[in-house]
């Protein structure tokens, strides 16, 4: 990969980390608040079902995780497995697409 591509990945990694930090905080605070309020999982799902706001929030959460994790996986594969080259890039891309696909399926299941 060239310098420009590596720089873009570095920026995407940091930007997605910032989004994830906010999303994880909102998610955990919401869960703690709901559980302390005595809500069950079924009641929480009933409240989130059909909510466009929660759909948007969790879609952003999934997209950020799907960008962040594969970029972070690249150096792990290089350092631990000595895996470099185009096959590694294809693998991490497929990993990110699979994460996005499964995550969005979960989000849409909760929404509908």
C-alpha cells in the first residue's frame, strides 16, 4: 500500500474510534439507565422497535465498528502471522463487509 492509502486508513481508524467511543458511551448509559429503571429486555426491544432515531444510532455504531475493526486487524495479521500483500487486504475487506452485513441485519431485526 502506498503512503496516501496508509494515511487514509490511519485517519479512518482514528475517526471511527471517536465515533465508537461516543456510541459505546451512549449505549452503556442507556442500558444501565433502562435496567435500573426496571425494564426487561422485552420492554427495551418494544421501545426501540420502529424508532428511526435508534435505527440511525445503531446503524452509525455498526458502520463505525465495521470500519474500525478491519483496519485494526491489518497490523495484527502482519505482525503475528507475517501476512502481507493483496490477499490480506482482500481478507480484511471481506471481514469488514461481513461485520457490516451481520450488524445491519441485527439492527434491522431490532427495528422491525
